[in-house]
């Protein structure tokens, strides 16, 4: 979890590959209207996010019901969003990739073909509630260092 440009997809795909788990890119579950808003640099509202969070929770619940492990990359910026994602599912862990706003802006600007550009980064920092129940890692580290730290800290 983390703001746009924190490295969620890069780290998530690497972690899932290292563990042999399925990877889910949370951005793919956004409705088209959400993607268009973000492409236009318009932050999402709570009502925009509600169906997306519900869809992500459904993916988590389905995987746990099948005893399947997975890694999901998604912003999960607020505690209330993380509570929706977790719901009544046990074993859900959050890894927060903490980055400075300048790093997130630069990474977002350098991405090609992603609907969430650097214009959204300040609004994401404005609503970000750093988790007190998750693993916080410096997102500026090299992806392989982050994956190693996650595996060490979570005993994987």
C-alpha cells in the first residue's frame, strides 16, 4: 500500500514471484469512470472508491476461502479503507511503502501508460493515514531490498 509512485506494483510483482503467489494489481479493478477521473487529474471521492474497495475485498475473501495466497497492490490510503479491505478476513497483512512526495511525483511522471499521473500525488498525501498495524518500509530502497525486508519481517 502507499501513494501513487511508491513502487507498489514493482515490489508486489517481485514479492509474489519470489513467493510463488498470485499477484493482483488493484488498479485493474477500478471502474472505467474512476480511471477517467484519475487520468484527468481529479482525485476520487469516497463514493468513487466504495465499489473498488468492495471488489478488492471480494478478491481477498475469495482467495482466503480457497486457501490461496496472494499479493495485492493498492493504495489503501486511509485506515477506513484498510478496514474494508480486511473485513472479517484473518491473515491480511499490510505493507506500507513510505516515500517522500518528491520521489512519488518523479516516479509518477516517469511512468508511461498509467492513468494516475503526478497531478494526483499531492491529494494522496493529503488523505494518507500511515498505518499503525502494518509493516512500514522505505519505498526508496531498491525493490529487491524491499522484498527481502518484507520476507524477513513477515517470516516468509
